């Protein structure tokens, strides 16, 4: 299976969604103090980057 640009962007999107959701879960369930807010905000940033990667599919 040859990986073209769209396939690479799709895999990157899925990986970033997984990491973003896991960081949000860490912030919500593991850390109850200020560090939880940091984990959750970084997770939201990962989801925003995944959204951009998904929007780039087919245009690059």
C-alpha cells in the first residue's frame, strides 16, 4: 500500500485525535489541581491541529 499525502494526513489526524482525547482525559480524571487545566488545554490544542490536518486533506 503506497502512502500518498492524503493518507499521511489522515493517519496524523487520527493519531492527534487519540492523543488529544487522552490528554483531556488525563486532565479531567488524573490531575485535580492546576496541572489538569494544562493537560486539558494542550489536549484541546491537539484537537485543533487535527481539525486543521483534516481540512488540508485533498488540498495539499
